[in-house]
C-alpha cells in the first residue's frame, strides 16, 4: 500500500503571533486562608461538582499548595461522611 503525502492532513494553519496568556483569577475564598477545615462543609462544597468530583485548580484559581490542601480536606471529609 502506498503512503500518502502530507497533503490533506491537518487543519488550517494558524498565525504565529504570540498570544497573551490569560491572567489567572484568584479565588476570593482563599484570601488569608491558613488551613483547610474539614468540618466546614460549605467551604469544601465550593470545590466539588454535583457529581462529587473535585474541581481542578486551573478552574478554581487555587495555587498548587492550596489545591493539595483542598483535595486532602475533601478526601478526609468523604471518609468521615461529611462531603458527598
């Protein structure tokens, strides 16, 4: 079977202009946060979807440090039966 060339593959070419990176929005809830309290159901509920999945940090605007703390708090809350 013969190989086809590159013609017909790929989409339209994009311009090589450097696009500005979008500014990251900080979550207002995290300002001044020292530690995540697993008993605070309303706070943890903001970071969980209605299906129970943890919302990623790129969507919430949380830094990696706070996202890890939130993840740990949600998982502990699930074990204790506080977070669904």
